[in-house]
């Protein structure tokens, strides 16, 4: 009997020890808080998603995609990956693929899925790279591209033939930015990463879990320029090209500093932003974020980034309700709970579709309420 009692005590102690040493990844408490909840699976108004990715438009089942969009009340999707896997290919191959993507959008979705084009930095050192790229941009806009999407590799990963980093404000790119203004198409540009990716990966880092799960997302000073350098390069091109409209993706990675983002929007009238993959930043500061969204209601667009229909529900809940303390859908982005902003209807309309319609004049405005 004593032996049995000892074994039972040992097992209990062991289980208790395991519970006490539970990893951060495993810890996922269910809140006992009782507050009103509103589960919203469809946006209050038809909306335009300015930041989405469909990498195989010429061949995918777009009819099924439209059904998914309808379930969310998404009227228009902007596929920023117009060149798909051909983005880094030679210019002619990229243009051909972009044309096929745009044609699929016209013929199979009646322009409910539209495309932005992309740049290839292959042969950036060639004397004729700029001229050929600008000519291709013109051709791609004629083929149906409604904007230009710049990926985060520019300024971080892209290098010239000598191994030098290609900065976002490299002079060879200036004619491209200028041409976008001339053609009246916006540039949606993802520059840099969350500032935490540039910080030391230790217990003080808010994105500790993400950097543990994806070590390659770290941006150590030994390999990369500082966060401030990269972000200053973005504001430099916005400043130098006032006739071109720039949409700084992901709240310009300043969702944690809305005062600074507001200062930039005040300084540069041609700068806009969108909320893709950063609503956890807004949701943890609901009073401040609501004030920001109302003040800059003409400059913020709806974006999501990764295509996953159920994740849109959290966006709708954040924007439309004043719910308290509800979970964000990706722990590695936010281990905290978020709060709804309860935005006024007119602000919702601007974020959901009016601001995007102003930036994409070729879209049919008759699809949306006044």
C-alpha cells in the first residue's frame, strides 16, 4: 500500500511539474470573461480587398473564388500577384503572364478580380533596364493592370550583379515611380518588416514566437540595414514623386505608432495605407485606433493579405463592433486579445470601398452604394 501511494504521489507530482513547465506555444487559455459578442461573417457593406494574392489566375477556378467572395460580401478583389510565378522572369515572360491574368479577370469574373503588375529586378545593371521596365509597365497597364505592387524583397533582399543591396530609392527606379503617376495607377508597396524583426530575439521581443517559428524572418544588423534606414527609403520616394499615389502596405509597419503614421500622412498627401495583417495593432489600442481611423478616414483602405475566408470575420468584428477582449486569429502576430473599434458607417464605407474606388478609377462604381 505504501508503495502504491508513493507511485501515485510521484505521478501526480510529475504531471504537476509538466503543467508548470508548459511552453508558451501550448498555453492557450479560454477566457472566462462574459461580455457581449458579435460574430460577423459578412461585411456590412460590399468591400474591395486591396491586398490579396492569387498566384495562378489564368488556370484557377475563378467561379469558386467568386462564391467565396460573395459569402463575405467582397465585391472586388485586387490580386497583387498579377505576374504569379513569373514575377522574377524576363520582362517579356512577365508581361505575357500578366496579360493572361488580366484577361481571366475580365472574362471569368467581369472584373471582380483585378490585377496589379510587378517588377522583375533581373538584369538591373543593364543600361536599358529602366527603359525596358517602363515600356513594359505601359504595356501591362494597357493589358489591364490597375496598379503596381512592390514586394518586400526590394530594399531587403534584392541585390545587383556586384552583390550590393538595391535600395527602394535607387535612382534607376525613379522613372518607374514617375510613370505610375503619369498613368494614374497607385503603387502598393510593402517595404521592410515589423520593427521587432530587427530587434534582438529575446524575452523582450513582442514577436518572439514568430521568430522562433520562422527564424528566417529575423533581420539582424550583420546582414540587413536598420529598420529606420529601410523605412526612410520609402518616405524618400513618396516625397520625390508627389504626383504618384503610394499605398504603404501593413500600416507602413507603424500600427504600433499611429502618431508617427499620422504625421507621415499629414506630410505626404500622396501617401495612403491599408490594414492587411496588422489589425492586431489596432485592436490593442481601440480608443487611439478609432480616433486615428476617423481622422484619416480618406487615407486608409481595407486589405487582408493571406486568402483565408474565416480570418475575414475578425476584420469585420474589429471594424464594425465595439466588442471587448476577443482573440486575434494568429498567435504569433499577437498573443494578446483585441477590442472592436465600432467605426461610424461613413468611415466604414470609405475603408471598405470608397477610398479604393478613388484610387482605382477603372472600377465600376455602380457596384457599390453611394
